[in-house]
C-alpha cells in the first residue's frame, strides 16, 4: 500500500469512538505506513488494535501502547481526541477544567518526548482552549498546533443543503469563525447556494429571516443534536475532518475549511486560539484577517470575548499563569 508518508502518525485516545474511527480511516486514506495508537485505557485500546490487525491491511505497521513516552517517541504527526467526551446536557464549555489539565499534561509530554513533531491537531473540547494549552506547554510554534473548527462550517453546509433541497456540493464556502462553542460566529457573506450569494437569499421567501435564524441555531447546537439522536457525542465527522487536516499538514490534499489557530500577530484578537480563514499545508497552519459584514464582525468579537473569559477562568483559578508569563513557558508565543 503506497501511503502519503512513512513518518509516524500517533493517534491519541485511540480506544474511544473518535480515535478508533480515526485509526481505521487513516489507514483507508493511506496517510502513513507507520501508525501508533495510544490510550491509557489498555483494554479498550487492545480491542481496537486487534480489530484493525484482523482487517488484514497490507503495508501498514500498526503499533499500540498505553505508555505515552513510547507512543510519542519519534512521532512527526499527532491527532489527539484524548479528553473527556461531551455528554447529554453538557456544553463544550462544561468540559473546561478537566480537559484543560489533560491538555497541559499532553503539551508537556510532547515537549519531553517528541519536540521534533511537525504538526499536532487537537480535537477534544473546548478545543480552542485545549489547543491553546497544548501549544503553550509543548513549546511548539503557533503554526504547528491547530484545532478542529471545520465541523461547524460543514454543519452549516449540511443545513443549507437540506433547506434548499439541493446537493451539498452546490453549497460552497460556508464559514463559521471564532470559537467552536455556543458563541461561534456564523457567517453568511461568504457562502453561495447554487451560484447565488447567500446574503441575497436571506430575507426572501426562499429563506426568510426566521428560517435563517433557525439554521444558525441548528449549526450552533449541531453537536447537541447528534447526542440526542445517537446517545453519544459526534465521532465520525470529527474523526474524518481531523484526518483531512493532518493529511494537508503532511503535504497532501488541500484542506478547504477553517482551522483553529493561535492568532500570534493579531492586534484585535490577541492571546487566543480560534477559527479563522486559514491555509494548512506542510508549512503549518497560517491565518489571514476576515472581512465580513458589520454584524458578522460583531459576532466574531463576541466569540473572542467568550473565549477570553474561558481562558481567564483558568488564569484566575491558577490552572495556568498570567499571559505575561506565557513567553517564559513557550518562547514562540
């Protein structure tokens, strides 16, 4: 089997639903011939590994371990879903403190065991904050750590396709920016539906203001809806989209959706990680400034404020130091 790379790809949280789905999909997408599965829950991890080995894949070295040093050693690409999962009735933000501590330790483990890693994708919630903490404590450059934000944009695409009863491929350039949470900024000015700008359709019989408001709410609550339908949080969509991200970081096919990045040079949105318009390739993740309507920009500002409040909760409670001390922990930020 010819793969995109032979460099080590480590999947963290491989014993869970996202991680196990990701492991199989990574093989089917032919991303790497060297895939390591890591999870501290050794029994579940072994079950996943046994199933994959029993598939009879050719040309793939599948290893697994519950030892973090062994898992990370020589890793060049990492995807981590290794936090607590969101449950019914919970928001992404409800996971803040526990998953923040996991992210901090994981960042330290990266710094200790694989400082030469090329790219890390963080997908456990609240992803903007956990990604920020992995970056802070890993010592990596901002371009080397990204978070899954695309799922909100793909949900917008899906909702518009259902509303207009057209193939999703005819709905293009759907974008949500800011936080991956209750305060995300859902943009309409970027999208086109079957060739027509979405903004020209909103407020018409084809898409009334009320219908558009309902669509935005369904996008924001998309994860909650999956929990209601399936009894558990999303796993197929985050697994696939995060693999598309790492594929782009490996130098493969372009990633067409927004990515969560650290806004290292932003005067308006400093000291935070959030979804922006980005390029993600072998040189890492890089963002550019967003131009939207006045209303969209206001939503983006509010999303930024919400993320800062989450960040500051961790500072105020002593989980992480003040922003002024960050450079002493990671000289790249």
